């Protein structure tokens, strides 16, 4: 199946939610997505749990509790889920867009995907 997709990568000077420094604007068919991720010069492929906590807490402070009524990062519940790669992530649904904060399935890295509502 052929998809009409165009991707523009934005390398930011600002770090969003204290973590993300890259944004891919993806135009696919008639939908627009913003994909936030981080690139560093460190080629190790891991994320500190404190970074998850920082990003989740910043997102909750900015967007409020998520669709599943979860607030700030809960060490007791989320630490083992992250380490076992079973974390569901966070999801917010707004009038003009939806936002999902999760580990990307392909890269296994912490990311945000925003889907714009047309």
C-alpha cells in the first residue's frame, strides 16, 4: 500500500518538557503529526528513570492528568513497568489534537506523538 508521506525534521535549541530536542513534522495523506524525540552525542541506547519522571511530571504540570486519570510519575507502579518494557505511556485527548507520551515501538526511545485533528 502506497502512502503519501513527507517528513520535515526540526532541530531545536530549546528542549521541550526538559528532554526532547528534535521534532519531526509528518504529513501523511491528509493528516499532520508531530513526533518529539531526543538525539544526543552519547551513542549509548538507554534512558534514566529520572528522565522518565521529569518528562511525565512536566507533561502532567502542562496538560493535567491523563485520560487514564494518572497524575505525576509513581515510582512504585511505573519503575518496574519501564524496566520490563511494559509501560503503557500517557495519553491526552484535546479538542484539536491528541498527545501520546510513550516509548516508541521501533526505536524503544521515549517520545511524544501529537496527532492533529482536522
